[in-house]
């Protein structure tokens, strides 16, 4: 007779791994079934000819004690590295020149990134009333801060984080932390002042630290996989799931056999959830969850071939500048040992996204040529790059478009009809690595053996 597990988790991305780790710590007998031969999903780090590149997330913001506690449990204290202090500088392109994003009232007054009209418009913000209907990110920001701040701050930020289109993303879902400031304080400026002074600091929040690991971001899923041991099974693509209503047991069928458990968690992208649930009624709202395509191009140069001082996190490109490139990370500035030697620099460049999806389908040579040409204008590079690497995500980041929260409620209600079935992934409550970790940790109490 086959062993009856407490929980089956389908998918070994960061959500599935974190949930599996916490459930095993709670004493559950679990299996994580992963179709590929490696853990981490899109979190993939590779050392190529001495260059350390990230195909997925490049860093992680640690601003919750729970995340730090998890890393300590995993023995990652000596593996963590904090981003360079200069990474507080973020550059935005305007009129062909890069400008540092203001980080203080004085720098806001003196910056050329925003016009005098844009700056004066901010005085109106505390007296603007909230609305009682769902807005796009574009509508929300223009209403509160004006067109200038939308075009040269929020639009490039959303493109950089979501690879998304602010005219389609939901402010309540995609920028929920900012939206909640308006809900609580009635004003973004008043809310920002409350947070700076410590009046409004969420419980458990600590001073944020941008971190990675000495061997790249994949260190985290690899360490979780080590702790999970035989509870994590690779090269096991789940072809179907079924529920025995009489015995209240879930079955997951793979090419190698079947697994049975009281609970089953679908920690996979929405299209896979839809496919697995289709035979017995997938929630229709799953099909409305879109993903933005994204090409990640890594370029390496000799340091002497780059005019820009590279004294920051990177640069973002507003759509209004009509460049096509979404943004560039100064990877070798952010973290050490990303290049074969100190005389080299590494850039991680992003192209495509929801606003220019067709660019992802260009040939490798055309993408590399365009990106090289664009960063030559942005950063003053000379000559050809000495290192090139290109990776495509045809489904990179889920898009929280208008109606997203309503769709999530409908999906959740549909899941509740099936005892022991749940989902845990980046398509319903936060796309960042930190969000996925925290959401999976909170789910531990909900999944009982």
C-alpha cells in the first residue's frame, strides 16, 4: 500500500520550497513534485566564463524579521551580501540624459528630472480626496501626483518591477502598499511623513536591506532544497490531479506513478493550475491572468570602456523617451564578484514587457545589437561588449490588471469547494521574492495534516 502523505506541493519555485520547508518543520510528511531538474523556478544563477549572471530576480529586499529568521535557520548568514551603499541612487532617463531620482526634499527641489510645474503640483496632493472605484496605476498616480511624476517616476518604476503597463495594472493590487497609504492617511505625502517619523510602522518590519548571496540568488532555493532532502522530487511533472470524495484524499499522477495526500497545493504559474483543474472545473478567472514576456540581456565591458561612473543601482527608461529598453541594472556595482576581475563591469538589461512584447521575439543578434546601442547612448560605452548572454522569459511576471482582486476572490471561493486544495504562487498576492516567502510562511497554519 502506498504511503499516504500529509501534503503534496506541485512546483519547487520559491513559494513551494518555502511552504514545504515550513510544513516539514511543523512535522508534516510532504512531497514537492518538480517537473524540472533544479529548484527555484525563475530564480536561476549561473557562472559563465567567470561572469555571475541572474536569469530571474537579481536581489531581495529583506524588511521583515521573519525573512531574516528564515535565513538564519537555513544557515545563510555567511552567504548573504548586502548591496553597495551607492545603490540608493537610481537614475531615470529624461531628454537623453540620466538624472538621479530624488531621495530628499532638497534633491527634489534641485533636480531637473521634474519641471517646476511638476514640483508645485505636489502641494495639491494632501487635499485630493480618494475615489470609491478601482483605478489603474496610471489613473491613481496622475490623480494624486500629476502627469510629470507619473511619466518620469512611476511609469519607469512599474516597467522595471512588473515589466507592466501602468494603464492596465490595478493600483489596488499592483501597488497595494502605496494604495493603502491613501486609504489610511488620505494622502501619500502625509503617509510618507508618518512612516519616516516612525508613527506608522507595520509590526515585524525592520530597516530594509537589499541583499543577494555570494553565489547568486539561487543559493536560497538550493539551500531550501538541501534541507528538504528526499521530500523534494525532481523530474516529476504532474499530469493530472484527482480527488477521492469518499476517502477525502488527493492523488497526483506523474509519469513515474502517483502520490496521495490529504492536502494538495498548486504552487505553479496560473496556466498550469488551469490545466490541472480543467477536467473537473477550473475557475474561469484563471484564464484572465496574463504574463508579460521579457528578455534579459547581460553585457560585460572593460571598465575603461564605460564613461558613466556607475554609482548607483541602475537606470530606468520612461516610455516617453521612446527607447524601447526598460532598464539596466549595474550588477557589478550592486554586488561584488560578478565579473572575472575588478577591471570588468556587468550590466543586466531588460527589454520587452507588456508595453513592447514583440521585442522578445527578435533574433538573439538583433536584441543584443539594440541593447548595446541603447546603453551606448545611456552610459557612454565604447566598442563591443566583451561578454554577452541572453535569456528569454515568455511568461515572466504575472500582471495584476484591473479586476485582479475580484478575480482572486472568485478563484479562492472556487478552491474552497474542494477540501484540501489550495494555491500558493506569485500570481495572486505579491510578485517579489519576499512576498512569496512571507505568503508561503503564513499559509503553514492553514494547511493541517
